[in-house]
């Protein structure tokens, strides 16, 4: 090419070359032969001859040269030996990038450097710093350009494009499909989707399925947001519209050719107006890529009948997008990786991230060529790789006129050491004066701590008398909820506020509890009639089939519940046999009780199960709870989780009053409650209070719990909703934690 174009410069200057490849040698040789005078600058350092000698030998073996040297005293910048090298340690990565941004901004404002393209910021591991640099530099108004090009497949428009195809292939999973529906790169997508899909995705619990998206009114029938409930019919209408648009691609899901898929996708992109505000040519670019993909059919042998469908098309599209790069365009500060600075001589260099392990870094493990094989073949082995990093580092130190070195001292709870390339005991502190961005200006005003805005809930007692006054019947479960945390009770039970959480693919605890209660109620009602386990199991299978058919659950969960319950049925049978051996027989489930256990305190509740003590084989009525001569009972509360009932916590802290308040209500109806227990279906065991070795009787527990009840209701009626948990474990997962005076307010 050089000969063909008759390229013959008068003077050629070569600088920064080392370890040239054979192809580079041919180009350099041709250039030098066509040049009158060539000036070659080489680095001479006894420590790095293994790196620089190859280029030196190439020049000496191919050309006649005149050697000369530069007086170190006249060289600019100063060599490393005469530089006072130092570095700055920052608390973390964010602080480091912020420190660099402040230094650059101060440099520009002071007039010392008005040309930002003279500044280079580099990191050994740029991918770790990329997004942070982008965010922080934007905050400080510093334009920057990253030297590493970004594959098209990693850009937002094409991520949204591939999300369409992934959605169709995998039956519209929640995250890819939501990404497509809310993407700003489809201008004709209904605006309704961008506004409501995030909430729908949050509350619906949809995993995948076209029918699930089309049946949102059923899925979200119990959603508490009136606005979302009202908009659902219109959302479903728009879903029908978008699925109609996607139907041509759906039909090609399993057997479509590349040409058919490319044409259908191109039509869809045109109808949805695929575009990007930062790249006006993206529509044409996408069309060209799809045109190239359609040609793949010509490479497939006609007699193979190979029609890979949408999955194969996605793999090919993703390969092309990741192989195609979006050239970095822009101006301002240049941000690059460490190895990209080979041969560079920046005027201003900010070299960050210089922590041990990142510089020098170890080469990636090569499973094909071990290190000893690379050594014999003359390839770059581990020792040479580490040596090359030291050479580049020293090159940059020697050649940069203005240098700023730094490293982050820690990340989360991990401490870091500075790079071994940095000099010993040369760490300095840095203070860049001035307010250099809007956030700093806001922070410069007198600081008002968040805790000063957090207040206790104050409410007049008359406002809650209707619900908890002397004439009202308080739910037994509300007593325990209030005692757990007064503030949490007010937010969740009175205001009925719930945190926004992503609905997981799981059975709702309330629904699972209802199913277990119903199954146990039906089984226990017939427990005395079962002659053996097999008879109980056969009846359980029939009951499960009937009950689960009525529940709004997918078949997967129905099968899961059925199999899980049947697997623990033998343990349940043994547990029930033990209760019968102790003289108890199932009496009734879901027992409604109410009464005035203390003057002016009326309670109501529903006991999961009441068993009666059998005396002289007397029969009992299961239709109505009433006092009789045979009045000894036990009460049971079912739990799908583990049984948690601590006798010490009950007596000393008033925890878990529910069972004993039920016992008090039963006592007021003329029954004698011998014991109360938590029946853990998960562990198939019952935890009883009082226990066999308990020094306290049930009457003792009832008396203790009634004292706690009196104090609790008194506080509730006064409007006391102070943030004070009964057990601090409650605070760990509380959604109110960030705004709770108990957690956030400073201690007095």
C-alpha cells in the first residue's frame, strides 16, 4: 500500500514502540525505507531490557543507524528517580472517583487546564469504575469519553429488541417482557404500559404465560390500589393489541426461517417505531442487521430442512450484536483502561484503582496453554505479564507531566493495600477547595439530620374509641399485634398500609393457612371413625382433591400441597393417636368465642380447634359449644411454620397471649381448659402450655395474661402508639425501620 501510493515522507518519527509483531515490523520497514530521515526514540532501562531489546535488535539488524542520547537533566518530564512520587488513599471507590472529579473540576476552574482532552483518567479494571465514573462526572458537569467501545448487544435499544424475542420464546416471562413493554425505544408502544407495568409486575406475581398477562383482572382482583384496579380493563385491552402485533413472530417460534423471522421483526419494529434519541440512524442500522441475518438461510443446505426457529435466530442476532461495536464518540476527559495507555504520554494523568491485586493483576487462567508451555513457545507467560505491567506503569510515571495516583482503601468491610508499584510511605492527603457541584452546594447548608424529622405517632384517644372502646369487641389477635409493636400496629392494622413488595412465585401464607385449617378440620371431624391409617389416608386424598379444586392455584402448587401433606400424614396420624390415648377427642374447629373477661374489656376470636376430655365414653355435641358436666377441654392453634411458645416470654414479657385469652374466654363460658398448644404442621408436633413438668397451672397463666391484657387495652385506648417493640427481632425486617424513632432517633 505504501509503495502503491508512493508515500515518501521527508522525516519520520517513531516513538513508543516495543515488542513489535512481525506484521508491524513489515510496515515499519517499508515506512523507513521510503523516508529520507527517520528519528527513532527508544526507552533504555536496564530493568526492562527483556521488553525493549526486541525492537532495538529489529532496528539494528535492518538499518544503518546513528545513535545518540538525551541528557536526563534536559528531559521533560523529569524521570521517576527525580520525581517525588506520592499517592492518595480514599475511603472507597465512590470517594476516589469523586476526589478525581473534584480535582479535575478545580483544575479547569482555576485556569490551569482549559482543554479537557489533555486529561486522561485510567484504571487497571475499568469495568469496575465505568458506571461510577459516568455518574459522578455527570454530577460535576465533566464531559468524558470512554475509549473502550461498547458492543451493540449491551446498549439499551438492542437489549429491548432482544427482550421481544426472548419474551416470545419463553412464553412472556415477567422481567424480559416488562423491559420490552416499558422501553422508551418503542415510540408507538402505549404510554399506559410505561406508567402501570412496574406496579403490575410488582403486585401480580406473574412468572410467565400469555394467559396470565391477559387475565390481570382475575390475578389482581384483591389488589388494594383503587387506581390500579380501575385501570386494569384498559390495560388488558392494550395487551390484546400488543399480542396481536406479536402474533406473526409467535407463529415462527418453532419453525421459522431466518428470512421469515427477520421480515416479521422488521415489520414489528417499524410499527412500534424503534428509535433512539442519541442515535437517529438506529432504525436503518437494525434493518441492515436483519437483512444480513436473512441471508443465513442461503448458507443452510436446502435438503437438510433445518428450521431452527426463534431460539436459533436469537443466538445469531446476539452474536452479531456483540461482535458489532458502537464507536465511542464525544469530547472531554478520556477514560481508559491501564493497558490502553501503552506508549501514551499524557499531559495530565489520573491513575486510580491502584490497589494490590489489580495492579499488577494476574493473567486469566489458560486451560489450553499452561504457563510452562507458553514459556517454551516464547509467548507471554505470567512472569512476563507482571513485568510488562511494571514497565507500562513506569513508562507512564516517566512520561506524564502532571500525575495523580490513587487507590480505594476499602469496599464494604474489605480492606485493600496499595499496589506494590507505589513507593513505600508516600501516601498523602488531598483537600480540593471549593463547592464544585449542586449537591455540594445543598450539603453546605446547615445539616438537618433525618432523625429530627422522625416523630412518634400522636393521635387523640377519641378517634380510636369506636374501634377499641368499652362497647367494642376487640379481636384477640389484635392484642398480640399491638403488644408486638404499638407503632407497627397503628400503621398496619389501623391505617392498613402495606409496603410495596415484589410478589414472589409462592403460595400466600394466608391462603396456605386457610387450606391447612380446612383439611385438618375435615379430617379431625372424622378422626374417631378411622379404624387405621390407610382409611385416614384414603379420606385425606379425597378431601385434598375436593378442597384444592376450589382454590385459585396453579396445578404445580396444588400438587405440591397435596404431596407435602400426604408425606406428613403418618406423623399426623400418630400425633392424633397420642391425643386419643391421653383421653382427648376432637370436639369442634373454627370455634367462635366472645365475652367480657375483664370489666369493660370485651374480646372476640376464633379458636382453630377444641378437644374435649372423654369421661365414661360420654358423647359430645360438635354443633355447639356449651357448658356441661364433661367440661374439660384443650385448645389448639394450627401453625404452618415452626411452633414458637416460650413459657418464660409469656410470664416475663407478656408475649403470645392469644391462646391464654382464648382460654379465659372458654373459662367464662363454663369450660375448664387443661392446656393450650401450638400445633406445628411443618414439624408435626404440639408445644403445650402448661407442660408436664410446669410448676404453673393454666389458671396461673390466664391470671398473668389478664394483667397484661388490662395494661395493653388501657394503652391502646389512650392512643399510645409509641415505637417500642416487645422483642427487637421484630425490627430486623420491619419496613418502617428507616423512619422509626426507636431505630433512627438519637438516644437521650
